[in-house]
C-alpha cells in the first residue's frame, strides 16, 4: 500500500499544480478543501449515517434507488453522499435525498482518518468501480461495515494480474460484494473471494423509476405534430458526440419523413453551431422553441440538461452516443420505453449493451453505412421494429429488483 499511497500523493500534487489553469481540477481541489468544514458544521453526532460514495454522475444514478429506499424506509439513518468528480458533485450538490453532500478527500492516510473521524459513518456503500485502498482498510480496521453494489469485474482488471496481489487485498476489506453477473462472482471465487452475491444492476430500478416520473413536454409534442396529420418517424439521438453526428445527420437529411430530436453530450456554443451547420433541414433549439415557431421544423436540438430521460419516450428508435469514443452512454434510459437502441462499436465493457444485443433490442453499428442499413431494416418492417422495441422493454423490466435483493442482505436494524 506504500506505493499506492505515493501514487495518490502524486495525483493530488498534479491536481494542485494544474488547478489554476484547469476548471475541473480547480473545482476538485476547492471542493475537497471544504469537506472537513462541511462535516464539522453539518454532522449530527447523535445520528447514524450511511455513507454512499459515487465517483461521478453515472454511479450516483446507480446508487440512487438504494439511497432513496433507505431514506424512505429506515428513518433512523441519515445519508452522507460523497463524490470524487466535479461532474457528479456540481450537478447533484442540491440532491434532496441526502442529508449531507460533499467531495471525498484524496485517499491518503491522514486525509482518510480525518474524514472518518468527522463523518463517523455506521456503514459505507461504494458504487460499482470505487476501490480506494486506504479508505477500505481504515473502515475495516474500525469495524465499520463496507459494501460495494452493482460491481462488475473483468479478468483484465488490475486486481487479477500477476502483479495485482497488493491491489486485490483491497477487495478483502469489503464485508460483502454485490455484483451484476455470475461471471464476476466466478472470477472473484477463482481468487478466493467468496463473500459475493449476484444481485444485478440497480440502474434497471432507476430507469424504471425515471420512466414512471417522466415529464410531459408540450413543446416536444408540438414539434412532433405534422400538418398532414401523419405521424412522422422519430429518431431520438441522446448524448451524441461529433463522431455520432457524422453518421446520424446525413441519414436524417436523406429521409424527409423522419424527425430528429438530438441531445448532444456537450451544449457549448461551438458544439451547437457545429450541429446546426451540418443540418440541411429546418431546425430549432429547445431554448428558442415556442408554440408558434415549431410547425415547419424537422430537427429539435436539446440545449439543456435533465430532459433526455423523458424525451426518449417520444422516439420510434433511439441512438445513444459515445460508442465511437470512450464508450457508450446510458442505453437503459432509452430501452426502458420499449424502443430499439442503436449505438457505436465501443460497447464491449458495458454488460447491459451486450445483453440488449443478445435479446434483439440493441444494435451496434461500425460506421455510417452500417447505421443506414440498420435503420432501413427497422423502418421498412414495422413488425421488426415493434419486435425489437418489445425485446428492449422486456429486458429492462425483467432485470429489475437489484435494490430489493441488496436490502435483504444488508442489516439495517
């Protein structure tokens, strides 16, 4: 653990060094600097806290069903929520489901002990890929139960390499590991880690809750109205990057019977202008839309956050971006509405995407030609389109329940 701690110290030094010139590093450093003051001010010493840690926004959404169930059903506990990434904290710092929200200090021994002395958690729950060795060891030594939920393991991970024994030791500090699949359980068993239960992925519970709470969006509904009364084919493209738009927009341009709703991953002025420049058909940004200026528009650009999970409900087909870069975004947000989901080639680290393909509700495309062929196949055959949509919806509904399974194993009384 000495080398590990030195690496964390080096990471902290680099963040401090670049903070004056890098916004995310600056937010991270300032946020961590404030953490101890936040805890001193807000921790109720007479209360029992369950500490949830999420790296960023995606992991937060994964842990949210469990947080909200505990908050609703176990009133004797309060929730402490920490983030490591500014992209999680800055979006959810006012989340009402947690009693205290702050940044997690770097995983160095002194910072760890100071944080735990102030927070005094009764239990810790880490989400998916969060493995902080000094925190885990300190929680274990203090006798504080610690769990990981919705975890997934692959043989190429550091823990399972010939040189990975010191890192694998981190896994032994968990009281229990709740994993997504049997493959993860079997891999851990190969290395002697058996306090493992396959409970599935809490994201399925989350997207089902989002579907139940989906917003009605009158301007989107107005945009989809057609002057001749015929329902247009609607493609909803979510979390797109430039590489995604290069295959989507030309196809849209060639199909006048289609309407496109596009929600780019980034909504900077430059990105929005680039999309508008590519479009050869009338478009409008949602921020500029009114009841009386949508009639002749074929493309609606979503230039705000927080709406995409509700907008997918209006699609006949969904395209989820990121698959030509670091990896696809959340396919389940779209699949929950019972529509086929198309995405790029970099999906192999995403179990839910592989499972969607296996059941016939998801489709990977390698380039513009493959995207065009897949869209043509779906849109030319209403029965195939409906069958793929049912497969996607049934997959999500049939995979729910991880939150219940986890709660059965965690002693909260």
